[in-house]
C-alpha cells in the first residue's frame, strides 16, 4: 500500500523538493537513488561544476542536463600559475561556448578558471545568451578589451563582470563606454587586472553612478588616488572596493575629500588594490577600518610600522593578504588585535634575493596561530622554519583547513636542529583533522609522506616540491589519503613503482601532475594502456618522448580521469598515452 | 585504495628496480630528468647527499644562484609588481640605462631628478651629443634621425613622451635612442 504511494509521487513535487538541494554532491547523490529520480533531477539541475574541462565533453553535459543556467569550468592544471605549463597546452573554452550557444539559450552564468578565452568566445557569449548575467574569468587569458566591449554592449542584464587575475590584452580603456546608458544592473565589476594606464574614467564614473545595486567594484592601476573620492561618492552602498594607485603627493584637500568619501560608505567591508601606497594616505581609511573584514595589501610596499598602525584599527578583520614587510612584529600585533582572523596570506617582497630583506620568520606565524583562535587558512612564504614551530602551530590551531607553507630555498632543513621538517608537517596533519589542502616545502624525507598517508584522511589537495627519497613516499600518499582529489608534484625522486601500484587510485582523483620526477616513458605507456578511463599526457617541449629509450624519465606528466576519452586539441608538445591514438600517430 | 601489489613498510624494490644507467653500473643517487631546469639545485643536493662535486667547482667560487623555473611559487603578475618596486626603491633614485645606436658603451641616468620630459630629453641630448626632434602625439619625433624609446615593464618598446610623466618614470626599465630608418618608422602612424 505505502510502496504504491511512493511511486505515484508527482514529478513536480519531487522537483520542488530537489530545488532546495543546492550542493553538487547532494544532487549527485539524489540522482543515484533510482532511475526516475535521476530523470527528474537531471531536468531540473540548473548549476553544473566541471572541475576539469577535459573530464567530460560539452555534448555529454548537455545531453544529461538539458536546462542548465549556470556553468563553472576549470581548465589548466594549478601549476600553470607558476609557468610550469607551456603556452598552448589547452583549456580552450570556445568549444564549450559553441555547443552551449545552441543548447542553453537561457544560460545566465559562466565562471571560468585557468582557461583560454578568446574575443571570439566573448562575442559568441554576447550574441547567444539573451539573459546573460554573470561572467567570471579567474586567471584566464587570450582575450582583449575588444571582447569585453562586446559583452558590455550586448548583455542587457549583466550583473557581474569579474576579470580577477586574468591576462587581458588591454587595447584601450574605451570598452567601458560600450555599456549602454540603459545598463543599470551591475552588482559586481572587477577590472583590477587591466594593465594599461588608460581607462575611460568618465564612462566608468557614469556607469558606477547609474548602477544602484553595485556592491563590488575593483579598479585598476589607471585610476589615480584623486579619482577615488568621486567614484565612492557615486557608490556609497559598496561592500567591496579595490583601489587603483593609492599614491600621490600629500595634499590636505585631497586627503580630507578621500577620508570623507570613505566614511560615507557605511557598508564597506572589504578593501584591495593598493598598488603603490603613500602611507600618509592610509589614515583616510580609519573611519571604515572598524568594519573591515577583508584587507588585501599584498601589492603595497609599506613597511611594518605603517602596517601595524593600520591593522590595529581593524579588530573585525577576518582575511588579510600582505607582503612580508609586515614582519614578525606586525604579525604579533595582528595576533593581538584581530581575534576574528580566519585567513592569512603573507607574500615575499624579494623572492629571488639570496638574503632575507625583512625580519619575517616562523615566529610571526607562531604568534598568529596562538593569538587567532579562528585561523583556518594559511599561505606563508618565509626563509626559515623549525619542527618545533610547526608542532606548536599544529597544537595551537587544530582547526586549520588549509596550510600552505613555502620556505623559499628548496630543501631547507629545520634551522635549529638541521633535521628534515618531517616531524613538523607530521604534527600538522595529525592535529589538524579537517585539513583539506596542504603545500609542503623545506627538507623532507619519505617519513613526512608516511605521516600524511596515515593522518591526512580529509586531505583533498597536496602540493609537493623537492621532497622525498623514493617511491615509498608517493606510495604512502596514494594509498593512505582517502579523500585525495588533486596531487601536484615537482622535482621529487618518485618513479614508476608507486604510480603503477596505485593506478586504480588515480581514477578516484581529479588529476595528478608530476614534473621533473622519475617516471619513465614506458610506465606512462603502460598506464595509458591499462587505464582507459584515465588520460595520461606527457608534456615535452624539446623532443618526442619515444625518441629516447623507454626507461628515460618524462619531463612532465599530467594524468586525469575522463569519460570523454583522449582530447584532440593537444599541441605538438603534448603526447597522449592512449594506445589507440598513439598508434595512429 | 588497495593496489594489487602488496607493500611492506620497506618496498623491496632492488630486485625489480628500473634504473637509468646501464646494467652493472651504480644507480645515481639523485634521479633527474634530462631536461632539469636548474643545474644549481643538483649541486645543492650534493651537499645534503654527499655525492662528489665536479673538480671544477672545488676551485672556483660558488656560481651565483640561477632561478628555478616556477619557484618560489608566485604568480607572474606578483613577480612583475615586485620587480617594478625594486627598481624604484633602489637608493631612492630611478636609475635606468641609456643606450644609443652606434655608441660603444651605455650611460645611466636617474629619472627621479627630472621633473618632466623636456628636462629629460635635454639632459640626454647633452649627455650623448645629438639632437632629438620636435615631439607631436601624431607623428612622434620629427626633424631628426633619432627617436628616444624606452622599454616598459611589460617588455614593450615605446616612444618616449606618449604617457604622462609620472607613469613613464614608474614603468620605464631602460632607454634606447634609436637611429635611422628604425627611428623614422616609430610614430609615423605605425
């Protein structure tokens, strides 16, 4: 009797219920319950996230989810950020746009990360999606302000245009003038990455003035300090603001104008930009500092005393990005003033210098770990570390979820004991039970990987460089880290054994990157042959891998799971180990 | 994930080890690919693992550290930002090299001491004993065989005078006085 009722539950009701389920994981789980749920769910899925654009083809996505409104795609491997992936590797969005143009006329949102976007793609977006609202291009490249002009001109309901950290061919600032006078819908505009020193300032001012819902505005360097006040007065409702150049000769009227403009922004919680800061202008921010939750000063070459003064005005700070000019003393101040701090990123001001130029050591991080009980996420560049400090940090902050430590000189040992830092990182993974992301550095043996394999059960992403002694290290990670999704390794003596022994593990992960390691061409071919659901790609810019003996190590290796099979847009320096394709070549 | 091959704590790999060398030779203690991007890293390894260094290195002073590709892991736009700042903060002046086509050696000037283009160009003219023509936005420098150009922080060669002075001194990496047909090509609607 009751079974019958369950089967006759109307689809519309189920759809309504499913609409409350937003997370991808839950949606995927729903679709596995039974065939009818799968069918209903796929017709009402509106958002799709594809972590690797080569893991599936556009057609497959469209076939399964015919009514998508929002798509998020990621392209190149993370190490592309550090120039390890040669230009032309791939990650082109055009095939996706071309397919979606026909299949999803009502597409509203496109979010891309590390993809190659051309003006042609942007023009196609502008033309194809009548209700287009959100375009986020995070670390993308390949397009110019001409493409942006097309978006500006055609997208009548555009809400978000966010170009964060992308490389844009900035041909002219006039593209901003392509936003029609009728465009009043902007909520978020981030043009901070545009490098040209021209921007059509009057067009920008008018645009800002006519968009009452504008919440987030990040300007680029072209906007000088004297212009900030005008912009802010037109948008006092801003929650997030990125300045341009924050430097000018100190003039009292400019200063008071600026301070007044900032104080009129009662909702402002997040600041960034600050290229070239003149410290005398920082007090103009004091009125909003008590409300600030996020501050990005990672381009500001201001010294520790000025940083300390500023930070001490920001008790509500949750997120701070800063250069190592902050020094240990600045971090100690941070630890005592900012009890809500959740995320800290300290970048190096002189990464290629042989000697330290600032007094920033492990002590600063220890102080923050002690003083900031909510600290979850750390990215820290420094020149020395000790096991004792790492153990202290781990014990102080078991709630860490992201810990990325970069000791600038590869293979630097514990500066006190000259031992490897295995024990220190071991303490991190042991105590921080919810650790999801970890980046290692310093002198490390296979032991650290034993710790990671044993304790890193929630670890999803691991970055390794210049570490380990043998395949045992890699084996510990692949066999122990149950939640591992992304593994990226460079310059480690890991070879064939661990990789081949854990081949099945690779199908449970998004991707594996190995460069300057010891994986032989023969092993790559074997992996490609045995694992049809993996794309095994060898990257070598100097010569084809089969021009050398099979036992020779490959230069770079990228392995990812895919249901789309080997890709066909590979450049000449990328070889697939898919047997069928290889033989055809 | 359980692999089909069981491993004890000690992977007994010797028996089936893939080696890079010929059979019968000792395996190298540092395994690296043919295209290792940095020789110096391997030399540092020698310090930790105790392998022999080159005879040459024993007598010569340690070579300067070359940069490792992609290390430290910082995005390019951050690196570029730092580079510009370094140029500016060194000794308080902005010293840039000035080269002139045909001249045997380069000069160096401090851009900070000039208040604008006229002063700068006058100084360069005096220093290198030549004349620059009249500047116009449309046509560049007319009336002379020389055109003053500079390399900006993006690596592009630009004509001096096109951008505001403040922007110029923060983005100029070095100056080059171009001569002849190359110079005439600049600014003529190209």
